[in-house]
C-alpha cells in the first residue's frame, strides 16, 4: 500500500482537462493510487480522492508536487466490486471521512494492511499472530470532536462543520452520520443559531463531547469558543438552544482554564464502563475515546493481552483520565498511571476516589524527560501498558528498565510510530512481537488504531 503524502492546496497553473487513470492501490490516507501513462510525466504517481483499487476513473488534477500529483474523481468508468454508495451527501467535499465509498467490511481489512505494511517497512518486524480486528457501530459513534465555524459574507451565512478536503475551507454541512445522531442531525440548526448571534464573526469553533444522559440534559455538551465578550442576547440564545435540544452549553472566552458552564448551572459530564463497574467524570475539553462501544472492546482486549496475574503491579504510561488504569485496578494488585498533563492526573485521582479504588495511584510527569529519579519508577512492575500520542513512545522506551517485565501491551493511534517502536523493542531490546491487530475506532476515516503485545525472548 502506498504512503500518505502531504497534500498540496495550490491549484495555480494546473491543467484542468479531465483524463483517465487506472487505480492500482489505496494510500494510507484513503486515496486511490495511480500512475500517469502518457506525456512528459508518464510514470508519475497520482493520488486520487474518491477512487478505489481496480477502478478506471475520470479525474481532474487538484495539486502538483515534485514526486506526485493529486486529483479528484469526476466519474467512475469501471467500479470496484467493493464500492458502495456513500451514505452522506457531503462525502467527497467534507474532509471528515475518506472511505465511505468502500464497503465497511473492506475498510478494516485495508487498515489491517496499513498496520502490517508499516511494521514490515518501518520496523522490519512481523507479529507471530495477527489479531482479529475489533469493530463496533460504524455510524453514529462519534462522541467527541471540534467543529470549525466561519461566517462567509459572499454566501451571507455561517458555516458550522469539519474542514473540507481542501483544509482552507469549512464544509457547509447539514448533517453528519458519524456523530451521535442527537447532534449529527443538528448541524444546520447550529449554523442558524450562530448566524443569528451578535458575535457570529467572533466564534471560530465549537467543541462537542458526550457522556451518559442526565435528568437535566442528554449527555452532549457544546463548548463555544468566543473571541469577544458575548452580549446578553447571545447568552440567552445559547441557553435557549441548549434547553430546547437538551445540550449542555459551555463558554470558552480564553484558554482551557476559562471554560465555564452557561446552561445548566452545574452540568455533570460522566460515562460508565459497566464491565468494570467504573464511572469517569470529565470536563468538556478533556480527551476521551471517541467511540464508546469500541472503547469498551479495546479495554477488554487490552486486559486480556496484558494477562495480569494475582499480586502483580502494572505501569500505565500516557494514562490520561485513567481509561485503562481504573479497569486494570479491578484485576491487578496495584496500578500506577503516569500522564504529562497535571489537570488530567488530578481528575484521574478524583475518579479513582470516586470509584473507591485504593490500589491505584497517578503521577504527573513529562515522559520525554529523564524518569530515573521518579519514586514510582523504583517500585518495579510486572506488566507495562503504553497508549502514547501520535509521536509514539520511543523516548520513554529507551530509558525504561524493561528487565523483569513479563509483558508489554502497546495501544497506538499511529501505525508508523508503533512500527518504529516495535522495531526498537525487537531489534535493540530483545523482545518479540507476539501479536498485533487493528481496532476501528474511526469508521469511514483512514485513521488506524492498533494494538500490539510484546514478550521477552
């Protein structure tokens, strides 16, 4: 599978004449891969949005780089048997999804291929076992995200949505089928709301997040970032919108610490993990996994792969609010969670106390710095869990004393960094990659979430 190039947004001096291409492969960002067959650029790679392997398509060029061109599909002359009709009318314009035209069952196999190719190409490793993919609801799953907001004077309207495939523009969305239905069908209403506000030019974004329903609201919270103070009329309009649709409304006039509720007065954001009898209380800008059903399956697989035995201690790095840490505390003798953001660490501690878990502790630490002097490092552990950001965990792995660990489980949101770190563990630290597989946290996007388990040789 081809790599994922940086996209060009320049369309100056491009030949707009449509031409035909045969699609050979699928890139890591969900675009078809072809090669020009005629003219002075014969053999040059072309990345085509909206095209699938095995198809013959009519395309129009949208970008040019030294090593490759970019194009969009105008017409499909010969369709792949895996092609389906996209559910969303905005597909092809909105940049939120890249794979709605590919059969759902084939999407996860494409992502599995991305993972295995990255492991081989970057890490020069292969898992002994390929885990069966984890999947859950493919529509109406997304409970966290950010809408861009832009007043477009030429259209005399305000747009609320994700960025277009050309990220300079905000997609004019009326609905979104991947977001929780209670919100996904209200994007047009949101746009009308903002367009009627005095501050409509001063609201650059709206964040959404959802927990479990409460008596006051249905679990969905909207945070309006505003660059100027809101008038009383605007505040009243926002509060009325929240009451009408049972959304909690938060305002953000400055940084993260400025976020405060408008309606209701004291909204409680929380979600439960019933399998482990754990409840998480969170704030509207906190990170939580976007797909609640897949999250529960992911936690279950992580605990299965860690295979914690009685009396063992587990170290959970990049722990966030404790998404894995608190369920682990139900099966381990003791769990230590470490996270770089002090605010998240405090809320993780509060959640441990809320769930009456006395065998778990949390620490704030920059995991890119020397950890040798940290008291929690000297205690020793039997199992290690990593859930790093896109940049991966290479810095922390290079300083961890891995001797004595029985197993490492690595949850990844970027297959390239996982492959690099897997190569390091296998080649330089003497571990073996026992198993790896993908998890469809973001159906219909090209995002690849994966999990890998390592054991000492």
